[in-house]
C-alpha cells in the first residue's frame, strides 16, 4: 500500500486553488489536507503541521508567501515547500529559496507538470519551471570567479609580454616608463596572481592562459 502524501495549498485565487486541489486529489497517493486563501487561515488549521508538502503562492493578502514559507519552515521543518506564482523576478525567486522553498513553479504549470514536480520534490529534487531555472543559472553566472587573466592589470599584462620576450628588468623599465623597482613590484604581483615563482613559470602560465599577445 502506497504512503499517502499529505498536501496543503495556500493560494488566494479560488479558481486556481480548486483546480489544484481537484488535480492532486485525483492521484491515488495524494491527499489535500487543507486548501486556504491566506497564510493566516492556514495557520489556524492543523493541516500545516501534518503536511508533507506545501504549495504556496507569493502574492497573498496579509502575510506574503515568502514570510509564510519562513514561518512554515519553523512550524514543520520536514514539509517540502514549493512556491507557485506568476512572479518570476529575482527578488521573488531568491527570497522564496532563502525562506526555505525547495522548488519554484510558474502558475502556467499544467496539471501533469504539477504532479511531476511534486514527485520530483518527493524524490529529493528541486522542481522549477524552465524559465525560472534559467534565471537561477544566470544569477550564478554573474558571480563566476575571475580567472587569472581577468585579475592582471593592463600594465601587468604588458610587462608579462615583455618578460616573455626575454627582456631585462632595465629594458622593461625603459619601455614602460617605470623604475626598475617599479618593474619588480609589478612582477611580484604577476607571480602572486598567477601562482608562480619565476619568469619561466610566469611565461609558461601566460601561454597556457592565452594572456600573451603572441599566443
């Protein structure tokens, strides 16, 4: 006999709420314990404490879905929270995930997609509508770590190129309008950023990273 998955729905749109409830109750191993129009209504019920999974809207009257997710996580830390909203901005998405949601679906989700998403969550996954997942990925791209070649200044890159040509510190100083001590300072910085300890290692690393203009 399959274990029943107990679900609570919190959504202020009565049509969407009824449709989801009908869809989920049609599944033999799903049962909707409660269907509410606001977080305040849900908190007055025992359904949240007993539920395995919560479907939660963001734009709710009174307590918002994000605030509600935080409160639900404290009330029942075993319940899986899936946000389901028309909002697809970064603030809503990341605010929901930080509040404890493990999934985020757009309200355009079909009944079949809703059921699949819940099953993904129950198997340990984090269901997201494709366009939501794309926004999450793009946010990580913004914070990608800088590569060594990104860290070198224009002056350091120029000095590294001159080093690769076998030029002496004095010659580099003349061409770069620096003192020899200034050249040495920049070379120490290059070594540190490239994690090397000699001219040969720096030039070799520059070749591999395609920093050198002739490579």
